[in-house]
C-alpha cells in the first residue's frame, strides 16, 4: 500500500474508535509507525468494527423491511469474518 493508503487506514481507525466506546484509543506512536497496516489481525478487527457500526445503522426502526435485512446480513457477515 502507498503511504497515503496507510494513513487513510489510520484515519479510519480513529473514526471507529470514536464510534465504538469499547475500542481503546490509539497511541500516537502507533499512528506514526503505521503498525495497523502491517498487522492482518488488526486490519480484520478494524473491518469488523466498521461493519458493526453499519449494522447498528441499518438495524432498528426502519419503515422498510429491506433495511433490517441489510443490517441482519451484515451482522452475519461480521460474525463469519471474525471466526475466519
């Protein structure tokens, strides 16, 4: 990945940390060293956290059943991704 792509992942991780209260804040050293993009497990965890945010967005009070279906599908996908 390019340096710009690596920095984008770090930026996304910070956004996820703000949305997920269970996530621990990133230390400044991690952001400067870009450890996130070098660790496949951390990248998968970040992907799962992002999907879980989308699950919360899509599930709940929606006037269209399709929206709940999308949320439920994303939840199943995240579970499969975490088990892999």
